[in-house]
C-alpha cells in the first residue's frame, strides 16, 4: 500500500496534469468553440486538490464527489485549513457539485467565460492547497 505522503503528492501531480490538459483543450476550444472538456478537466483538478487536503487532514479521500465541497467546508470550520480557503469553498461547490454532472454527462452548454473562470478557480485552489500542505 502506498504511503500517505506519496498519495498526497500523486493527487497534487494529477491536479496539475488536469490543469495542463485544460490549458491544451482551451487552445483547441478557441477553434472549435467547445468548452466542456476544458471545464471537465478543471473540475477533476479541483477534486484532486481536495483529495490531497483530505489525505493530509483525514488520511482518506471521499469517493462521493458531490460531498467534496462539504468536506472542504468541514475542514475549514474545524480550523484544519486556513482562511485562504474560504473563497474557494463556494467555487468548488459551484463546479464540482452543482455543475459537474450537467457539464460532464448532460453536455450542458458552457462558454469561454465559464472556461476562463474554471481554469482560474482550479489554479487558485491547487496553489492554495500546495501552500497549505507544505
């Protein structure tokens, strides 16, 4: 079984990879005007960032992504993560909980502005997660 620190590191690397994929997909979307793949990659990056936090503070991840924002909120309310995360809780809830199924499985139409916001949210969450864990 992998050690906890290697699982945390792996989650952070996966989040980074998803952000990298989102940026590549963004370039393609400029030509095709299909933004859903960009946002799906950002959502996955956010999930992996929260997974890293969950591993750090709980020793396990939550398999139900619909509870991801609640877990982040719980970590914040227990004082385990800093005030830096307050603004990210709503962002994670919006993308991971409210939008994920609609965008990923029901092909909800999204715009370039949505993609811009999703990338910024995912990057900000990963950056804050790295600072929190280190």
